[in-house]
C-alpha cells in the first residue's frame, strides 16, 4: 500500500474531490495547512502599508491505495490541480506497511502478489520507447526483477 499526500491550492479542492470520486476514490483525509515553497508568500497592501504573508493557506489530501492504483490517483490529482502557475502544489508518495480498521481490529495489508514491490512475478516485461539526444531506443523492463529484461535472448 502507498500513501499519497497532495498539498494543493484551496480553490482547486472541489475539482480534485470530484475527479477522485469519478475515478473511484471517494475516501480521503483532508486537512487545512499552511506552507510555502517556490511561491515564497505574497505581499498585500493593507491600509496604505505593505504586509508580507509568507505562509499561504493550502489543503492537504491523504489517500491510501494499493500499489497498482498509485499512478491513477497521482494523475487524477495532477490533472485537477494543474494551472501552470507557481503554487499548484506537490504530491508525495510514501510506503504504508499496514493499516488497522479501528472498528473491527482488522489489519489491512496489501496482499503479496509474487514479485518485488508488489508486482506479480508472472507479468511479462514491459516495453517502452525513450529518446536520448535524438536517438530512439527500445527498452524492456522486467518489473518483477527491477532490471532490464532480455528480449529474445539479447
């Protein structure tokens, strides 16, 4: 399991909440927080003087999902928050060893699926294409062993 923690602009929260619900992720923990990053606060004019507010209000969203759902959640949050302006936010992904449902005492652990990092050992290598300095190369990655895979013995 992974915890996805997103820190976003408050005015984007309703968009994110709706997008997550539509993607099948209605559960989340939401906290009002303050912080600063590249934005470094704002300067306001108040009663003829200037006042700097260096900690800005933000919304922190926390969602715990199985390993195979992480990218879908990250993409959903990113697309709902991205304005292209400074201060759009950050997303952090962290491991969760286990979760306990307080009401029942049930331990919720991601079920092992055979490979490293929760990737099934039976999965075939993943093929993707990448470009480096105008040269295209084909790469096969064996996710179960976290290393380049051999294709046809090569």
